[in-house]
């Protein structure tokens, strides 16, 4: 092989290496979807695209790997580079409950009601039936919270307790500063959600 051909090959490989590293460098400077779109418009040869992925919906191996990443992460798989531009996560919970109002009942009465309700649940009554019979908040959902996330829907003590129990658990939650008392059954597994926006392009 002549020296001229070797030199030409070195230049070609050098340019390839430079173009590959440039993709990662440019991705590291991109922080918004608007900047990503500008990159897409100016680099069509790299076949760039914006991907919108959801946990549980997008299930290919690369989708699952992308969904494990955090906002701002840049990484390559083969000769394709990705950057996570946006990542939104949430966990929703669901339970059924009986509410006892400590402003209307004495501590002794609350304890007696709790024991009575647990005894009935142990004997086979459902929390939904018990809520219809005993709850003091007038709900018409048979005690079902529906899917909830955040203290604007349920007290933080309630949410934390449901979070820390598993489906099927029956337990007490006391909100002491409000004198509220709950008998709760966690009725569903946690509903985890994650949505991400990813910029991809050929090159590294």
C-alpha cells in the first residue's frame, strides 16, 4: 500500500472519528426540545429524531434502556447516540378506607370502632361493605380512593402509609393534627408512570 493511500485512509478515519465525537459533544450542549429541533433541521444526514416513550407502553430493549435513564443523560448504543431531554415520573396509589372522625368520637370509642371493624373484616366483610356501614365522611364510592397522587388528594400520612404497604394489606392511619383516623386496605399495586423525550442521531 502506497504512502499516499495510507495518508488518505488516515484522513478518512480521522474525519469519521471527528464526526462521531462531534455528535456526543453537540448533544451535551442541547438542553431543550427547541434546541433539539434545530439540531435535527441542520443535521439530516445523521437521521436525527425525537422519540417520546412511556413506561409500560414502549417495550423494546432499547426503549427499556432509555426509560431507565435520567434527564440530561447522553449515551451511545453501537453507532447511535441518545440524549434524554425530558423525564417525568409519578407513582399513583389506590386503596379503600373507613374514616373515623376523632372530633365526634372519644379515643376510647375510636379504639372500639377500630377493633369492631377489624373483627368484621377478619370474619369476611369487605372494606367496601364496612365503609358503607361505618365511614363518617359521607363518601359514595364505597371507600375507594380512586388513583391518587399528592397531598392535595389525601393527607400525607395516608399516602405514605399506602406507599409503604403492599396490595392486600389492612392497616391504620392516624392524622393526629386533624384527629382523623382511617382503617385502610391497599387494593392495587402501585401504578408507576414515566414519560421521556429523547433525541437520537447516527454517530457518536
